[in-house]
C-alpha cells in the first residue's frame, strides 16, 4: 500500500517537481516553472501529496473567494503513483480543509476523469446552459 502524506501551502511545494508533472498533461503541455509559480502565488489554496522521504507526487490548487465559490485545478499525480487514490485524497483534503469550510459551490474541469471526481461528490453541471466562458488560445511563454 502506498504511503504518502498531504500538505498545504506554498512553501511546502516543490515547484521543479510540480512543473515536471504539469508540463506532461493535456491542459498545460510544456508549461514553464515561472508560469506554475505565478499561478500558485495567485491561488487561494495549494495542496500536495508527498512520499515518506518528502518527494512530491501530487499537486492541486484552488482559486476561490473562500466564501461561496472555489475552482479546483491542476490536479496532477506523478505517473508512477496514479490509480492509487492519491488524486482523490487530495480532492477530499481540499473539500474538507478548514480554510475552505464556507465554500458551497465547487467547480472543476476534466476531460477524462469524471469517474474519479464522482467518487468524491462531483456531478455534471445541472444547468450547463447557465454557464458562459471566454476561451482564448493559451499564450506561449
């Protein structure tokens, strides 16, 4: 059984490792460390998963007013540790964390992990026609 701990806070994160994980996923291919750090600095909450020897194996962040709304993003797990419950554990950690206890509307975007998120309570948006977006091409940095 995989042993790991969950930590929160900017100073706990290994941004070299986080960048290496994020640059390999579909939503942020080739992302650079300065963009990862800038996003983290401007987030309301950061969470990570770590092995007993303190290697970071998971990362997630939350954009929120910490009152009514929160958007979970950049949920990523090191490829060697996927399908072992690490991502779900990070999401549960976020959803139950005292800093975010007042939030009552949670949102996230996924292309292929609907089953993972449904296990922690997420559902398809009830009224998708009420949501609007502006989606621009990701700038090259």
